[in-house]
C-alpha cells in the first residue's frame, strides 16, 4: 500500500501543479510510470483507487482521463460511506449536519428565488401521517436539497447531499412514523419555508438548528 500511496500522491501533485486538468487524458502507462519513477503495477493500483473516488475515469480502449472534478462527483465516495454507517455512528453525521445545514440555510435566505420557494412548498403537498416511508424520504431529501442548492455553493450542496443518505433517512422516518411525529416534523419544515420567504436569515438558521437538533435528540433516545 505504501508504494500505491506514493503513486497516488504523485498523480495528485500533477493535478495540483496544473500538469493535469479536468478532462485531460493521462499519458500512456509506460510513459507516465517512467516519468514518475513508479512501477507500472503501482501506477495501475493508484489509477484504480483514484477511479473509485471519481478523480479518474478509465475508458476501456481509449485511455484514462481526469474527470470533471465536480464537487457532486467527488462526494459520491462520501455518500457511499454514509450509507454504510450504522447505529451510533449516525449521530456523528447529525453533528456535522447540525453545524453545516443552519449555516447553509442562513446563506440561502438571501438568495432563494420565488421559483425555489414554490418548489420548496410543493414538496410538502399531500404529505401527512399516512404517507409511506419512501415518499417521506423523497420529500425530506428534496426539501433540504432545494435549500442547500439555493445557497449557491456547489461544495456545500454536494457535501450535505452526501451526508444525507436515503438509507439513513429511511430509518429515521420509519421511527418518526412509529412515534406519530410526522406532523411535527412537517410543521417545522413549513416554519423554515415561511422564514425563507420572509428572508429572515437569523430565524432560518435558528429554525434549522432546532429542526436538526430535534431529530438528533430523538435518534439518541432511539439508539
């Protein structure tokens, strides 16, 4: 692994120096291994690792390319790990969300458009205590996604999306439906939407903090 790590570091240095940019094709394997002073096997392992985290794109019969390095693409690896988290490790994810989501919503309050506000309210149409878990999860994901998108920061948006895995949300919503707490959660969503419509950034931040903290508190008791 040490040799592979060295190979990964050398490719990363090429990216940082601008020798490789988004969309560029890597030199042929032999040429690149000679240039970096690496064995071809260690270079192959490095390429596989960087392909897994969406830094490189190996196109069979064509070559290896640097991806777009888009924030959403790179956070796919984070999302994969989040989906695997179990039990109390979920609480650590909520701690991160409790830090990031209120700040993101604060930014969104001054930027959210009328169309996005309509879209935000539309996610709540027809949602109630009798809605099935899959639809509740879809509503929750879209509600928070619209707010993070409105903030206009692609890295925040993609990171929050990665931290909000559908599997994690499904487990939480199942618990909420069992505790008949859906109406309360939806009331909090409506209050957040109303505050965003007024452009009250401080209130939005406070409401989102309370909202995330409330689910986190319920989760601590449930685990």
